[in-house]
């Protein structure tokens, strides 16, 4: 998934460059645009990881509910 995020981050950076006047793009080094891409990639990764953690927490809660329901059913 990291490759996917990297490519998407590069696309976002290229789109951003397209919004800038050519003289501004000329003043910003490729290194700085690469750093921007890395920051975007990091933000995408962090966002997705947070979402995955939230889903895992929901699965954990659901598993606990199923376990309790099974115990209640078993003792009835």
C-alpha cells in the first residue's frame, strides 16, 4: 500500500505545482517538492492506519459482545 500512497502523493504534488505560477515553481527546488510528497504520503498512511485501528477496535467490541451472548445462551 505504501507504493500506492507514494504515487498518490506524487500526483497531489504535481497537481499542486500546476496551481503555482511558473516563476514560483522555478524558485522551489525538486528536493522541497519531494519533501512535500513525503509529508503527503505520511499523512495518507497515518490516516489509513488510524481508520484500520478504529475498525479493529470495533471488531474487538463486537467479538466481546458475541462472546457474552454465547455465554448467556449457554447458561440458559
